[in-house]
C-alpha cells in the first residue's frame, strides 16, 4: 500500500472519529441542557412541598400525595426541606397525632377530603404527641418552627391529652405549639381551639415572643378544664411580663368567663408589653 493511500485512509478514519465525537457531544449537550432546565422546577418543588396525611389508611412508605397519603405528620417532618413552605393536609373527620417541627420555614396546616370545613364536625382534629421522659415528666410534641410562621386553616386543635391530668408536666413542652427560643407568628383562620389539660402555645420572656392572629375562630375551655394557666391560649413560662401581639377578628370565646384576660398573659398597668385590638 502506497504512502498516499495510507494517508488518505488515516484522514478518512480521523473524519469519522471526529463525526462520532461530535454526535456524542451533541447528545451529552442535549442531556445537560435538559437537566439544567429541570433544575428550577426541582428547586421550586422543594421550596413548596405538600404532604397528605390519612391516619386510618395512610402509610409512611407512601409518596405523601392525595392518592398515596402518609400515615403521620412526623414522617412529613423527616422529608421536609428546611427554609421553604410546607403544606400539611390532614384527612377530615379523623383524629391525628400532629407532630411536625422545622428549624426555619412556613408551615400551612389544613383539612383535606372534600367536605365542608365551615362545619366544625368535618374538620381534621389535631392533637400533639404525648410522651413521658426518663425522669417521669409528661411532654407534648405538636407543631412548631424555630424561625418562621405557622398557618392553620379550618382545623380543630385539641389541647386535651388525658395523660396530662396526672403527674408532672414539663412547662416548656406543655402546649400544642412546640416551644422554641425564638419569635414566631401563628395565624389561625376558621379554626376551633379546645383546651382541657394543656395550652395552645407558650412563651418565655427574654427568650421567646409570640404573635397571634385569629380570624373567625372559636376558643373554648372544655368541661372540667384544668384550672389556672394550664389552659391558656398563650401560657407564660416565667413571672416576667411577656411581650406579645394579639390580633383578633370575629372570634368567639366559650366557657371562658374571664374573657381574653383569662387565657392571655397579664398586661402591665401601662399596657406597654401588649399590642392588641381587644380589650381585657
């Protein structure tokens, strides 16, 4: 074979190789572009997650969708991405052990199932998880966030864990809202809060602050509710005056003869520790 022929064949092979590489590179570029284009949608999905919870027929190995719901909100907490919005949909007309905590983010809690949730009986009923620690103290683990906001829409909050009627209760974990040394906002719309053995939320002056916004809610003490500050909307954990905000629209108090002053921390004489639109 002549040198010219060898050179021609080498050139042909080189061109073929270049063509094959170009084809593979085009395929790689296409896949990279597709993956890159999918990143914003993936990030948006992680920044706004939704979990559906069915305490009766759900399973914590499920996807957490409305057609494949979880069984517990604790499993949703394990899957949630910190810093984003998390929507918790609890199946209507069920009692749920509601345990969910985030370091930072916004939590939206509502009933799910298609029934009219303006009717109280149709709402999901949420109760904090109860446990007894190694020292024999009772504790509650409900819904909470260290930095952020919690929204409740048309659910029933049950602060009536029977186990708290006896024994020692750890003050910092004696409410439905999990305590955190921080300032958070809790917003409730068309909800009912039912207190018998525990408070809705707690605060510790100098360490934490609570802003409460309530619209068209019913707050009630159940029959035989425990006396004193055990059943407060906001329970103070120390004797210093708590600073807080209470913003109320069209709410009803039931079995609370002392009005808002019975279920909120005391005001100072000049009211400088409270920002509110209700008189008490």
